[in-house]
């Protein structure tokens, strides 16, 4: 009864947006209820909401370990795994985030939001093939998902560049490419409308400097428009970005293009 009263009081504090006071209240008694799933979950979620990620990880990990030992309440399992995935994603720890999201998907394998999140994270660690697998899973659930269509098209463009025209033409025929979107801008590059697409990619690459598809489009544009200094700069920057994404073959290809350019343009 005392524990229930504590949880009720913490709920009332949360309702008044007094998150820290609610967390302090529960932490003052956690030593008496160290294995209690309700308190561990409340403390984990409270600290996650207030941005105290180390404590949130501590409580959620304790709760998950307890559930794994069949001592904790399994009703919190999915929430705990999702929270841990979210926290590590916010901390920029992609591998740990993927670990917990994938555990979550073992129990909720049709969650399109997390499937898409995992696909995006996989791109940042350079695993385009596995990312594509997750995106195709979403399309089985929702064939008309525009974000998935765009991400798949971006991957195809990054990997195949000028050989992706037929892929984009199919998307056009299916009505999946709308005007004033990234895909429509890439399509313009592929059909030779380089000058028309240039400003779009310059603007977008400033807003999203680490997005490979934008920079690869600029490389094609600068190459076709004979803008040598801009091309050289873009080749160097993009090769470094894709290298950080573990796209080593593409990084080598772009670096070789830069070396070849330097032979005819020593400056």
C-alpha cells in the first residue's frame, strides 16, 4: 500500500509537470524496492523525459535484466527496449541503439516507425543492404509509404548514380515522384537538367551537409557544368563523408576522380 501511495503521489507530481520532484521522491525509496518493476520503469521514464540519460539507462537496464531473469514484469519489456533504443539514438551511439531496437522488433516486428528508424540508423553505419531489407518490410505493411520510397530511391542513387535513371523513371510512371521534392530534383539531374537542379542541391546540402545523395548530385552537376574548383571541393568532402559511413568503395571511387581531376587541373 505504501508503494502504491508513492506511485500515486509521483503521478500527481508528473501531472503538475514536476518531473524532477517525482523522480526524487521515487529515488528516495528505491533502495527498499530495488527489484520493483513499477518503480524502475517510472524512474527510467522520468529520467529519460528530463534528459538525465545515464540514470535512465541505469534504471531501464536494471529492469530489462530483471525481466530477462523472469523476475520482472514482462508488460514493461517492449517499452523498456524502445526507450533504450531512443536514448542511445539521441546520444548518437548508433550500435547500442540498433541493439535495443532490434531486440524490440523481435516482439513487435510490424512497428513501421521503429523499422524506419532502424533503416535510417543502418545507413549512418554504412549498411545499405540491411537498411534496404528493413525498408522493404515496411512496404509490405504500407506499400504507399512516401518516406520509405524516398529512402530506397536515395540508396539506389548513391550506389548506382547515373545508372539509376530507369529506377527513377519507374517511380515517375507510378506517380511516386512529386514536384519540388528531393526525388524530383535527382530525376532532373539524371535526365540532364543540371543547371535547373543546381540551386536546389546547393541549398539542401547546406541544410543537410552529411547527406550523401545531395552531394553526389552536386558532383554530377559540377562535372557536367565544368565547374572544376567546385567539383574538386565536392569530391573531397563527399569522399570523406561516405568513408565515415563505411562506404569504402564509393570513397575510393570519388577519391580517384579527384586525383584524375588534379592531373589536368594542377591548381
